[in-house]
C-alpha cells in the first residue's frame, strides 16, 4: 500500500564530508505521514535530482539511496556518496544556477516513488564553490541583489580619498559615516525588521554540526554547555551563579545521553523532600543583550518524577544582579521572563489533563500581563495580584519520564514601546509545539481568562493573539538597554510541588511517584540568535 508522506527538508551543506573531489554534502529530512505522525525507524527509498534553473528545470545530477529514519523520523544521506546517473557532482558549474534539489521517496524502501518535494539550494560547501572557481576567468559582474541594494554598493573611489586621514564626520554613501579613522553604521538607516515569524524559520543550526561538535563556533551561537568538563567546579566556571553545588542538588552523572551525543556526562539535578534546599539552579548572565534568542536543551525526567514548581527560562533585566531577585506576585516594568514549565491541567479545556510532570507550557511575566484575581485579568485589591501568565498549545505535548526530550524556547522582543510585535514559542524534538506570534500569517486564536491565554479558536470569544509588549519603557536609552540577557536552568521542587504529588497519589493509587526525591538530567545547552533545532548524529 502506498502512503502519503509529508517531508520537512533540512539541508546541511556546510557539513562538508571531504575537501577534495568527489565533493559530498549531508542532506536530511524529517518524514511524517498523512496524520502528521513521524515515520520512525523505517527503511525508505530516495531518489535525488539536482535541477538547474527552476523547480521544473533539467536534471544535471541524479542518484538513488536507501536509508532508515531514526527514532525522531529523521533521514540522513550524503549526496555524492552514490554513483550518479548523469554528470558527476564535482563537475556541476554552481555559478550558473539557481539549482534545486528534487527528492522522491518510496516508503517501502524500493524505487516506486510516491511523493516528490523540490527545494532551492541556498548555500554550498566551500569545496563545491572552489571547483567552480577553478573555471572562472576575467572580470565577474556583481549579481548579488542584497549587495546591489546596500549602502556599500554606492561607495565610489572618491569616497575613500580621506580614509587614512583624520576627518570630522563625512557621509560615505547611504547609512555609513566616517569620523576620524572610524567608519560607523547609522542605525537609523539600517535598522529594520529582519526577523521571521516562528513558523517560517526553516532548518536549525544544529543540522550543520553533527553531535553538536563545533556548534559553539557558529556566528549566531552566544553560549554552549555540554557538561563534559572534568569536575562540577569546572562546569560552574561557565556560569554566573549556581545553587546546590555543595550538596546532592547538583552533580555530574555518567548516563547514556540523548541520541547523537558524543559525550558521556550530563547535569544531574536532584531535590530531596524535606532535606536541604528546594531548588537547584544554574544562571548565566550573557555578555550582551539580544532582541531575539533561542535556548535549546535536552532533558530527561526520572521514571518516578512527580512535579516541579519552575523549570528553565529566558529573561531580560537592566543591570541584573548575578543571583536572581524574587519579584513574584508583581507586574514588572523593567524586566520580563518566559519559563518553560509543565502543568497537568489542560488550561485550554480542549482535552484531558495529563499525568505528572504534565504538559509543556510557557509561564511568562511582562508589563501588560493579566492578573489571576478576576475573570477580566484585573487586580481586585488583594496582595500579589500578578503571577506568571500561562500559555499552552491547542494540542498540548506531555513531558515524558524516562527518556530524553529536546526542548527549545524562544523570545522575540517588541520593536517599540507602543508595538505589540513581540512573541514567544517552543519546540519539542524539533517540532513547533507552542507559538504565540502576531507575525504569522494565521496567528493562533484564543481568549484571555484571568492569567490564562486559552488557545481555542472555536470559542465564541476567540481572537487572533495580539502579540507581546515585553518592554514598554518610554525612555529610548532604557528601552534599548532592556534586552534578553539571562538564561536559567532550574529544578525547583517546592513544598507545594510535593503536596501536589501526594494529592495525585491519593487520587491515583498505584501511580509511580518518588515522594523522597525528584531527579532530572539536562544536557547539550545551546543559546543562539537563530533557531537551533535538535542535535543530529554523526555518520558512522
């Protein structure tokens, strides 16, 4: 029987296999069936064609593969590793593109291909470009449309006359200024909205770095932690502040890591009921703030894990202290945060509740947050009117116990105090699970009730999500200073968490919850200004 498959294609051209001909490059895709379910651990047949000129252009290279998807539905092949049916791949003249990759697939592992997908090639390994460069002679016309419309394209020889001499301020083309020996960019000219909606981000950085090896060298990456240092003390040197290193709460553990990991250590965070502190933390204050950040990590809950109070977060604060300062219950004006947490209750009322630890969801503080005290979200005079607002996907995704999950969260700040164009989102194992972004062509729809945004488009009060004003400071200098500059790893298991676990056991006899300790492992932390995505395994 033939199956309809949906392909999510990930090109990983910079992962060069060899620097000498025949050139090769890695190619990956996630495969789903017609029910949007991942096709896992299945042998499939692939036919690859490189088309010239357009999506329907002539094929200049063709080859066939058989491969097996992994447990996440990811298929990985190396283009150029199989004998081509036409022109050798190293003989393609990449300068006379554009070129496209056409993929055809047989879910039975043969050559009866039932679905086709064509994607433009946007980048190539250096070695492939080098082969084309060997054939180039004479002057080359400038064809880059980005360069042709930039300020640099307008710089003429006369503009460079005084570049080695002290000057006051000279305008050098559009958006560039020369002051003394310093050329600077005029932010007012260049500043524009180049961010994409979260449902249009494409492949992640990790696809180019199998096993995460070398990912720290990517220009968009601002912080990494793989917990492979020799001692816990050496790991903590990579962080600004920690809690729990002097007892059982923080330790390095040697356990099988997530798929694709090349290391053998993970961070173990354990909280014991009534023994020692109720939280284990790692907090990193970044060297500079950012308008948009992605925070990816792997997590594995113990098979008998119950509840926690709070988990991992991205936040922003002007001149933050090294340690966290408590401000729960209050609406912020000069800070914001978004925490990826778990909740057993389906706040959207679109399905059943879930067993502990619960569904993944976002818990956020920002200047226009809603109060828990009234249905309308306004305070009624009682103390502590504002606690984190809750965001859960329409189809909530459960946190799993006893196996690794890849979690990635994102905050994008609003561009001006009066613009609600900020967003936040999260991905589970590379799949966009929760996204609240007004830039999307079809933003999620729902309605507010108390501190909850209920994602339910069928409700009579449902409206498109209005966006986030993460910062509303009117002073321009203060507005620009407030950016995303803090990441935090937590396993905060409060007395309320233990009470909730006991109540769940009382109502569900026989369910496995350890009432003495709550342990979780974390690994492969990456923070970047671009979407990161799950780790991919190294080829054998």
